[in-house]
C-alpha cells in the first residue's frame, strides 16, 4: 500500500454524519470529489447534512440508520451498493457518552453507550469489510475511538471502556485485514476534546434507554466538566477531518490529533510496565483536576 489512496470518484459511507466530525468528514470527502452515503439516527439533521453536501456539488444520499441495530447497518451497506455499486471508505464514527462514578452508571447507560460506540463499530465492520474485501480494490475503514480509548480518566468509566473496546477492535482489525489483503486496511482516530455536539449526546438517547432517576452529583459534575472541556477545545472538526484524510491517504493507522496527550499515554504504559498503581491521567493537568474535584464536591 505504498501508493496514496485516491479519493476522487470513490464512495464514502459515514455514520454519525449529521453533526460534528461526521459532518466535517462529509465536507472533506465532497471537496475531494467522493460520492457520499451519509447515515445518522437523527433524520432531520441528516436531511440537512445531505442537502448541504449536494449544494457543495457532490453526489450524496442519506440513510437513516441506528448503528446499534445490525439489520439497519446491513441495510445501509445495501443502500450504498444500490446507489453507487461500491464502497471504498467507511467511517464508523457515530458515538455517544455518559459520565459520573462507575457504580452510579445505570444498566441503561451501559446498554446505550456500548450499543452505539462498540456494537455500532462492530456492525459496520461486519457489514462492510466483506464488501470491501470482495471488491479487491483499495478500501479503508476509519473507526473513531478517542483519547479515552488510550487513557482512563475518572468519572468517564462507561465511555472509557467503550472506547478502549474500539481501540482493541480496530488494532485487531488491522492485523486481520493485513493477513488477507494488500488493499483493504484501517485507521484508528483518537481525538481529545473538540467542539461538536458530543457534550449534548443525550439528545439521541432512545426513549426506552432513558434513566428513570435524576442525575447524581457525580453525573452532574462530569456533565459540567465535559461541556467546558468540549467548548474549550482548540482544534475544529475540520482540523480533525483534514488530519484523518491525510492519514487515510498515507495508510497511517494511529491518528492522534492532540499529540500533547502522549505524555499521559506514556505514563500509563510505564504504570503497566513497572507494575505501578495507575496514575490519574488528569495529574498532568492540575487545573482540570482541581476543577473536577471542586465540581464533584459542590
Ligand atoms: N468531540 C469530541 O471532543 C470527541 C473526542 C473524542 C472522540 N469523539 C468521538 O467522535 C465521534 C463523533 O462525535 P462528535 O464529537 O462529532 O459528536 P456529535 O454529537 O456532534 O455527532 C455524533 C453524531 O452521531 C449520531 N448518533 C448518535 N447515536 C447514533 C446511533 N445510534 N446511530 C447513528 N448515529 C448516531 C448523532 O445523531 C450525531 O449526529 C464519536 O464517536 C465520539 O465519541 C469526540
């Protein structure tokens, strides 16, 4: 895979395409001359995203998809093939999150977050990788994890665990693909905080998985912390999309848009290698740590 990936005229499928990174991937793909299949659980914002991409001059269809549901992801793949005949680039990007102490996270929190973040990615791989392998042409899968897949900050346990699963799933996918194909590969996107709709993920929680109990103090504090962190992110979704397409072009696996976090990743790895008890990833950010403690106590 030494030749750069060619985007022009190829087909991209994006989940979580109606907002944030997904929408930025769509704009970048359209600018590169790709044909697009946009998928999201939110039909209204999905329609607006498809319209915007068409106005940009690209071919695009929208397929309302809940990535938690294997049958809906199969139907998405079928719709892509019916529309354009092939799929060359898949972004398993849809994601949601909850916060608060682990023991206060409800069974519904686990089911929802793992349903979208883990099973959504698994469904995408299961539905699309066989199509890509059968095509025998250059194709690529990008799975959106997070720095929360490389670190375990406090009060984000359900999200951390889901993103660690995406990291492991995608590293394994890389090896599996390499064992059978010279033309199909994958990348792992691990961004830190970027201003998108992620801090307002509750908007897409299905009614049957809404919590009956009001949020606990730790959940309220984690929510406040997330709102602030996401708002203060310096990179834009466009910056993340650009870095991602550069990595796909060059067949690079790890996409770390915020290299500053590597110091914390290294500390974590040193903890494991030296059997030292886990270092709090926020210890390198004392101001964030102090704020988190103050929020949780107030
Ligand atoms: N923004 C950040 O700071 C940040 C950092 C690291 C990782 N991420 C990850 O980036 C990805 C994209 O999130 P974003 O930040 O653009 O947030 P966002 O909320 O702006 O976009 C997420 C999109 O996913 C859609 N979605 C939610 N549930 C879905 C489902 N069941 N099926 C299909 N679509 C669904 C939403 O409707 C929304 O359009 C997520 O996986 C998120 O965990 C975000």
